[in-house]
C-alpha cells in the first residue's frame, strides 16, 4: 500500500485520501468534484488549440506575495559573459518542483520508469532520470539523487514527477512520497531546500575556497557533502557552461548564509549573480531542451493518468506557440532518441517503452541540432519595429521563447517541412542567435542550410504575450549540439562516466 507522509509540516504533498488531487492546483472549494486533464481534453474542441491559445504557462502564474528571482541583477549581457569568463551564481530555488520517494518499492519503481540503468546508483552518485510512455515517447526528465536508506530525490520535470507519483499511488506500492512544488505552486510560500548553481572558469576556485577544509574532487554528476559557513550542503558536480560547475543545495532557511559566503569568496574572481533572463538562456550553448511537450495527452493506457491529473495543473497549462501547427498533438511528441538520449538508454532492464525504443534504435529518423540564424534576417526582424508595416514577431533577448514549449517550423531549401525549432536564444558569448531543433536525420549534417519560419500564422494566437505580427522566413545553418566549444569538450569528457 502506498504510504503518503511528510517529513516536514511545510511540504506540499498528495495524501492517500486525496488520490485525485494534485499539489500544483488544489480545488478551492472543499469537497468539490475533481476535474481532470481528461475532462479538459473531452470538453475542448482541440487540445492543441487550447494549448496554443488558452493555456497559461506555469512559470507565468502571478505571485505578488512571493519574491521571485529578478530578471537581471546587473544586465544579462555581463551575466552571460560571466559563465564564460569568470563565474556566475544562479538561484534555482524557486522554479523547480521536487519529489522525495522512500520505501521498499522505490528503487524498483524508478528503475521501471528509467530508460537508463540504476544499477550503479548509490549515495554519492546522481542520474539524469528519463522516462517515456509505452511507445517510447518522452514524458520528461529530471535529476535523481540517491539519499541513502532507499530514499530518493527527484528534481525538476513536473510531468515526470507526476508520472512517478501516479504509478506509486495507482499501483499501491510500499513507498512514502513527499512533494515540494515550485514556489509559484507551493502553498507554503517557501521551499524545503535552496538550490544554487555556480559555473564558469573560476567556479572550481571559488568552491575550493568557500568549503570548510580541503574541497573534494567530485567526478561529473556525482555528489559530496560539504560544509559552507557552518551549513551542511550537498554539492553536485554539474554545469551548463562546460566548466567545473557545482549545484549546491541545503535547508531553505540557510540560503542567505550560504549565498553570502559564496559571493564573498567569489568577489576577487569577478563572480556575478545571474538573473532569470540569463539562467533560462544558459541551456542554448549546452544543447539541453528543458520543456518538450510530455507525451501523455493520448493513448488508452494513459487514460487513468490523465484522469488523475487536474484540469488546471502543469500538463493542462503546457503553453505552446510558434509557426509549427498540427491538430494532431502526437506530431509534437518526441522520443528519447530525438532528444539525444540514445547514449544513456540501457536495455539491461525492463522499463516502460523498452520495446518501442528498441525497434527504432538502429534507424533513428530524427536528430537534435543547433540552428545558427542568419545575421541579416535577424536584423530584418529587429528593424521591422522601426517601419510602417506590421512588424515581424518580436525577438526578445536573450531568450526569444514566448511560451513554455516553442515550436517553429523548419523547412529544407526545397520548401519541405523537415522538423521544428524549439528553444531560441541570443548568446553574447557566441555573438549569434541560436535555437535547438529536431529535424529529419537526412538534414542533420553540420553546414546544411535550412529555413525557419518565425512567428505564428494569421497574425498570431490569443496568448497575451503574442502581439499582432507577420511571419518571416529566417535562413539558418545546422550546427552540432552542444554548440559552445567549452560545453562540447565537457560532453566528450563525460562520455563513459554516465550521468545515465
């Protein structure tokens, strides 16, 4: 039987007597009937049109009573440069949900969800947990920590966290689950833990100075317990910029003490605090797509999961936008191979989606690439603001995404649709407008010329962040993933060390 309990009175959690409630959005009226994601899908003419026009992205929910991370501490240009030239400190304490699971059935459940092997998972090691549906289509990914005593921590990736929670509850497994949702969806107004990310060429120097005693040499995607300013902190060797980055977490009440110590030690190295604008642009250089649409809106085998999910949760508000539009939501689903996770899939255990992924592993039809936008076409978009005609879709900087799941059509030089572009950012380190894309493998060779359609059809959708605009064809060149040389070198060094 599933035992849902809390180790802290402040945690946001699901309880056994509320099997159809979701911590992201509880019903406001006590005893009101649960309205599910499946109910929403049944009620709207098209779930695709709903996500394009009426969904409100989870991170966009207003929270006037809570202090968000500022958009910029100085300016995003210098903050971007800092992860390439000095060091940057990000506050990740607010946007990522967490799930803790403990009990005799916990490891077996996680292994059944994971396309990667957990055989070598132990305290001191972390994993990128990747989960799919039975057809091998991605539900999501997150970071997984083994905390010892069969207790595990899952960080970020709300759809995957919900999937794990649903399986534990619906199958009445012998586990205890605790939820600590992102600040926007957290009724406590706080978090159980702070989480800071530090990266840049001097990140290792600052870490060595700020920890008590000799700093441990932490292998990639491994963890060590350290002491900073008298506080016990878990350090994960991880980073998005290709250096000896660390992710640091500990009790939320100690966040100010730990942050002050890091900033003081890093002052002579030129450390900068990074705002949310800069943080969400960091993955463009390393090639990580953070919010692919979870493949859960179709399939009879997932109907109970959809009935378990609320009609106002993350999955119901997975806001989409861009020039790529299909009424078939399955056209937006991605497989683990599409996302570049082929290297971590291990067929040494039984997992959900194993048979489907095995069938396509020899001939993978799509690939993830970087698109380098043509400078002249980028200038045309920006210059259109100064003309008398209706402007092209505004190109915000550094992050040009205006929805949670960006999908812009990509065409070949002959005009055939060959995929879609997702995360889109400007990198001052590369001096280029870049986006990550999923394209047919025949067009994935670096140097291939393609065309990206920027802007939505018919002048734009009903989303409040979308102004009336024109579409434009943007020339682009296919490049490798990751694009940044530093991040690429880190990826090569990590091969065989297995974050999977």
